[in-house]
C-alpha cells in the first residue's frame, strides 16, 4: 500500500488549520511542518501529535527539514508576507516573490518531483511564480484560485433556497480578487437554473448583484474582524490534496495554467479543473455567456499585468 507524505511550509492561521484537518481526517502517513518561526512549528507539531489519537488514521507529524522535500508527494505552501495596513497588493506581491524564489529553488534542488499546492496571495500570480522558478509542468502546480469564492457563492445561494450548500452548483472563475466572475449562466440546484427557481416578481439583476457583491466582499469583512480567513481555505486545500493522493477526479475552481482555453493563454487563473492523481489534469470549458467571457478576459488582463511585474522582480533576482 502506497505511503503518502506531505510537507507544509508556513504554520500560521491557514497552515495550522490545514494541518489540523489533515490530522483529523488521517489523510497521510507523514506530515512535515516547516515555519520560519521554529518554536511555532515545534509547538504546532506537539499540539497536533496530541490530536492524533482522535484522528481517523495515525499521521506522523514532525518538524520538517530540507531533506523532507525529496520524498514528499505534495508540498503545500502557506507561507506569505504580511500585508501591513495601508500597503498595496503590489507590495504583497513583491514581498512574496522575494520569499518564494529562493524557497522554490531550494525545494527543487532537493530532488522534489511532486506537486505544489498553494493559497498564498495573490494566488494566481504566485502560482505562476512557482511554475516559472521550478520549471515544473503546469499540472504539478495548483493554486487555490476561486475555490473559496465558489464555496461562498454556493453558501449564499443555499441560504436563499434553503438547501445544503453542497447541493448548489455555482462556479466563480477568474481572479481570486475583485475581478472574479460569478457564472450565473451555470448556477444550478438539482439541474435547474437558480434564477428560474425565484418568484416571478423577483428583480433578477438586483438579486444577482446582491449575491455577487456579498460573495466578493465577505472575505474582506472576515479579515477586518479577525485579521485572516483560514477555515474555508484550509478545507479547500485539504480537498485538493485528497484529490491528488487518491485520484478523486473531482472538479474544483482552482488556479490552473491556461493554454488556449477560454481564449486565454500563459496565465494562471481560476477555472473549473479536473484534479486527480495527475494533479491539475485538465480544464473544463464552460459555455459562458458573452458578458461572462468578457468579464473573464478582463480578469485575466488584471492578472497578466501583475504577472509581468512578477517577471520583472524575478529577472532582477536571478
């Protein structure tokens, strides 16, 4: 029976929530945790070890070392710079590129040949950075993309129609950010378009605007109140890892590298992707409305602009 090993880099709010979920589900045989704050990594390892008796299967959790990368199936990167009040998204990009370039180089130099999974923002651009620096094939790098945004969209619609969130199909695609696109043309419950399930006197545009805005805004609302979002995104990462390790063939809206799909090329962007033992195996092309496709291309233009800035930073470093 195959043994599964993952390495987690970054044991902050998101990383520790992810690690806890891995232990609770007993998804892997071994998990190494690395953090710039070595005491934090040690404390999390101790704490998680005491949780293992309650997990579904035993997970050997330990503090990670450089040697742990070589035989890992997946490296999950939750490391990120902190965005101080008043700083721009570009500053976060610059700081994270500074962190990622030497880190990815060291991981590759170790002999690692597995999969990279990451939520670090701006996640679409950071996924591209990992690809460029590692020179790994596109299927081996998966950003969390719009998976969390999709979950939020599902949740808000589920409340409107009084059904469980997992019974709603409602994709968000594009940038994990303000230009994300709610794909109303494919939002369904039990195969029926959600807009057809509303009372006949409903103002459809007002309804769509309200739900879309709440989906985009809620992350900021959470951040203002607690300084982070960690529970939803950590379970998204768990789902991705599980799909790779156990060849689940599930579809998630993650940051994938497009090469012609949706009329886009050479950019990581949130799109429906089949995830299995081959990583990001293939992209599903939804038949979008003209407006949705235009919005997706606008979103891609924003990502590409940041991507060019990331390239410039990397060129200066290498």
